[in-house]
């Protein structure tokens, strides 16, 4: 009787590498048939707009902010410090053209972004530096003098 029910005739503990590969292949085929050859893009960050990666580091004297902005021109970047919030805005405009024997393709990518980073300490606003090179924006925010931390040992007294 158990041979008539397919899931009882196979041991659930025996999952082979080939069965996992076959399952993956079937899922890939399903998505390829539904979305076409570019189906991974349907779920990527690119399809939902441009969201650049940021890195914030702190040294003894400065806060350092790096933003990866590939395809963005320096003229399309705006940086503002509003209170304790650093706001970086920009727009990406990219056009790629391909010509072949029987084809001509032009792809345009547009996307704007706004990222805000809360600055955890006071900074000297007049001395903030911003440099943009090779698609990377680097900001150096010098800490205000009273924000620099000094170490002091505190004696513990026994009562």
C-alpha cells in the first residue's frame, strides 16, 4: 500500500546533490520562462532605484564618510549639514549605446537618491571637506574641540 503513495515510498532523509541541482534547475527554468533572461534584475536594488553604499568611520579627530556613487557626476551631487544630520543628494544619468550589424540599442538609466546620516557629535562646519574621485565621494568632518575624548583613570575607593 505504501508504494501507491509516492512520498511514503521515498525516504525523506535521502537528499542527494543531484536532486538539489535538479530542483534548482527547475526553479531557474520557471523564473526564466516567466521573467525572461533578465529575471534577477526584477528583484535587484537596481529595479527599485539607485541606493548608494555608505561607510561612516570615526577617528580621534574626524568623522569620515564615504559614498560609492558610480555613474554620478560631481555636478549632480549636493551635500548639506542640517543640524546634526548630513544629507547627501544626487542624480545618476547614464546612457549606453550599442550598435551591431542588424541592431541598434540605447539604454538609459536615471535615478535620484537622498541619504541622511545622523552625526553623533559636534563638528566644525567651516572645515568640512568633500572630495569626489573615481565615483567615490569622501567627506571629512573635523570634530569640535570639546568632542575629542580624553582618557582619565578614576580611582575606586573602598567604603
